[in-house]
C-alpha cells in the first residue's frame, strides 16, 4: 500500500489562510497612552484611498494625543476602525509602495489616528464618509 504525500487540510482553514494572505491578517500589541492595545491590520480596508486634503495624524484617538505627522494631499491611506470622531489609518512611508494590505508583519505600514472626516478619492470618486468607497 502506497502512502500519499499530501495531507488532508479542512477547506475552511485553507480559505482563512488564503484570505489572510490576501488582506494581510496581522496583529501586534502596542502601548498607547499607557494602555495596551491590539493592532490588527486585518480590520483595515484592502483598498488605498488618496487624500484630497492634508490631514494631521495623531498617536491615539484622544483629545490630548500628540501629533505624529501631517500627510499631504495626494498621499494614500487605508481606513481602519473608527472610535467616536477618530479613524485609524495605515499608510506607507514617503516614497514607499502603496501595498499596505499585502505586506508581511516585518514591513508594516505606519499607523495613526485622524480626527474628523477624511476627504479622499476612492476608485476615482470623491468620498467624505467614514466608510471606504461610499460617496456622499
């Protein structure tokens, strides 16, 4: 009797792994304002949006958060979760490829929080909503 070299893998597990490879299911624990939080880029949009206006990026979704950087109009961002008036984004560093949703954990994109609405272009349409791809 010959043994097969292939092992049975449940289809559900293959689908999850394939999805994670496609959208970058990664997470890491980080500390922000003294609280440990879980960063999960799998909660972010898989499609980049181009900023139509400059935005200030903060280190946390809080009134006393410190500014991290300002992103100019034309930069690409990926929307993640919302907390009240704040939206977490991930974005490639200046000059890097716009491929945040496909990067391995050791090459992750920058992350931060934006207060208020993001004015972006998504698939050639202007969007001011909190959800990616929804035009107003």
